């Protein structure tokens, strides 16, 4: 009788764990979809001119540094 009771409890526990994992997967999936949508919105925005100017200045500084060390 005790074996049957422990087996029933074990089955209920594993069912609860599967249900919890399934719920976690649903939440993770929803979070992932929202993050992807947010990232896509940000990635589609144009790069500000000031940032492009800073990148150009960095490239120029690196080029002159490499040319001076040769």
C-alpha cells in the first residue's frame, strides 16, 4: 500500500514539474518575442550623425597611429 501511495505522489510531482516547465517555457517565449521586437525597432533606427562623426574620427586616429608606427 505504501508503494502505491509513493508512486501516486511521484506521478503527481512529476506532472506538476512538467506543468511548471511548460509554463516557464511560455513565459520565456513571450519575453523572447518582446525582446526581439524591441531589438528590431532599435536596429532599424538610423545612426545619429554625431556618432558617425565619432567613428570616422576614431578610424582616422587608428590609421595615423598605424602609419606612424611603421
